[in-house]
């Protein structure tokens, strides 16, 4: 949202704006939406991720003075800190998505997600939110802070070339202001407990990588369906705020970052950012300064010259008491070796083999190795690869699982019990589409999503589990053929 009030606020609140770097071009990839979902609201039909309008655009990198790439090895979790206000209470979602409109039918390109936390925990360029911190308009929210929290601390000797990218949907050269700080400590529950310097961003800091996007805004109370709240066509601007901009010294651990409305008082200190319920620093009547229409891109971006090896694929197949492991990497520069680690419980991992790197280039390179498990009684194995650089730094691949000697479809949920993200692994022996449902103890369906299963190991995340009440649930995977496999899990 742009207004005269916003322009006045820019002048008043952003006197101390630090330097950021404008993003001038975006490098993106396009893939088909992983799931699809349709529903009717009033006279309108809303289709999400439905062919042929089912593309998801992801930001893999961009140019901001130098090329940057997405640090896929640094995973995090989005937490939206909410305080109820006069207009909005509870878990409320206000989102926009790229759309094609035909009469009363709206085809949104991304997959459907009605909870904004998983919605924002990605790097999707054709969806986002409207009036993110605004508490007063027709499209209002009750969000006071966005936290992107790393799964473990991260540090770098090059803070000027590592940072957080923020993209906003809006009119060119008139993008909305906001404040940002790095999280420098977390408490025992993983919540931010200390911050770096505060950086204030104004319209002049944005670049204009574009292109324009035609979007539909929808809103609703979770878990209700999202319904119409407006439409339009606007540009997308972006910038990167480096760790150096945020006052983070070389080799200093960070735990993520937080975004704040631009009505954060000028006199606020990093210590004032911790308590988002303190209305002195987090007003619940934020207007124009909270109108930022964030694009759903979070995470860390690193100058491409510093980026470690990227795992393109990692697969495993069981064959006569041996597990055949294959992986493909790119940007294999300054890599020393790969250590293969195995686990029987998904928690405790042990090194079982290693391979030396045999190249030193940015080209794609494939590796394979066999793990003999004839003398091990476990029915399932988990594998990950620990990649070591020549300077001693190391990074992990994703975790994959393999079920032994089983030619029928199998279902694994982990962790179980679960508190937040529930991961599902389906070992399949055909290609099929399936419906994934979560059923509570009363027999009510509380989560529903569609997945495409291929022949082999299939891994995906169930959206919205962190919002479920504590208790016992059933997860079922129903194939188009009618076959159903189920598994019970406990939500803590």
C-alpha cells in the first residue's frame, strides 16, 4: 500500500538508513506446482496449482553488484509473531499469488497454502503477502514481526558478501519501507533473544529486477479457505542487506533475521526488538508504514564466488543387501572429500565410507558408492553426505531413507512425536497421484493436500502440522487406484 502518509513516514523514520545493495536482475527457475486444490467462494472458483496455470517461480540467485546464489544448505523456519488488534485476531492469512482470471474463475499459479508460515518458508517469486504489518486497512494483519530462524548457527569470514534478500510487490521506485536486524542469539525455545544493529530500508534502496506480475489478493482465517480481497498488476523490487550492513563482524554466529514495520521508533535499540508484545516499539495500530507487500522469498544468499558445492540430486536404491548411493553436484570448487553417513533411527549417524573429490570446477559432477548392509538387521536406513571443503568447512546434503526388501508401498513419518515440521517418506513402486489427509481423534479431516508420487523414494512435508492441537492423529495416503496406506503420529 502506498500513500502520502507512507512518504512522510519515510522521511521521518528512516533518517538513519544504512546502506543496502539494490538487486538489478533475478535468476529464477520455473517448475510445476507440487499440488493442486480448488474450491468455490461465493460466485467465484479458485484454482491453485492447476494445469495449465501451475508454475512456481523460484529465486535461485540475482545480481546486486556481484552475482549471488541461494544458500540451499542453510535451512530455517519462518515464525510470524502476532498480537491481536482491533481488526484482526488469531491466525489470519493475507496473501497474493500470480493469477490468470477468466470470468469468475481465478487460476493461481502456486500450490495452495492457507497458513502464512510455511507459505513464506521458501524462495517463491510469484506469491507473497499484502500489507504485511498494516493493522488498520481493509486488508489488515496482526503480524508484528517476521522471524526466519536457522536450524543451527552460521558464521562467515566474509560478512560483506552474505546477506538477506527482500523483495516487494509494488510500484517501481515507490516500494514500501521496513526495518531488519540479524538474530545474534536464541533462547532455550529457539526464539530470538538478541539482535544486531537495526537497518532501515527506504524506497530508494530497492532495485527493479521485475518483471510485472498480475496477482490476486486473498484472505481468510486459518483453516478456512482464502477468499477474494482484490487484484492488480505491479512490479517487483528487491535489495540485499549484507551481514556487514547489519554490523555483524567476521566469524560471528548468527541465527537468522527478523523484519519489522517501519514505525519502529527511531530511538529503538536491538534490545527493544526481543519483546514483540511491547506496544511502545510494536504498535498495534500500524498504518501506511506497514503496507509492505512482501514476496515469499526468505533465507540466505551468498556471493556466488563463495558458494559451496550444491547438491543437485541424492538417491539410494536397495539391491541384494547393498545400498547403491548416487549424487550429483555442481560448483565443486575447493572440495576435499565426501563422507557418507548412515543411521538406523534417523537421529544418530555414523561414517560408513568416503570419496575424494576428483574435480575442481563449476561443472556438474556425479558420484556413486555402494554400502554393504548384509550384516545389519535394521529394516530402514537413513543417509546423508558430509561434504568437506579444503579449508575444513563442511556442509550436509539432504537426508534420504531406504526401506529394505519390501516391494509394497510403505509410509514413514518423522519425527514422531512431532512439534513442528512433519516429514513423510513414501516408498512407491509405481507412478501415481495421491491425496494426503490428516485425521484427528474425532474422525475430522484437518489437513488435505495432493502429491505426485514417482517410482522409488518420495519425500515431502505436510503443511500446517505445527498449528494442530496436541494429540494423536492418523495420516493417510490415498492413491487414485483406491489403495490407502496409513500411519499414526503424536503431535506434542
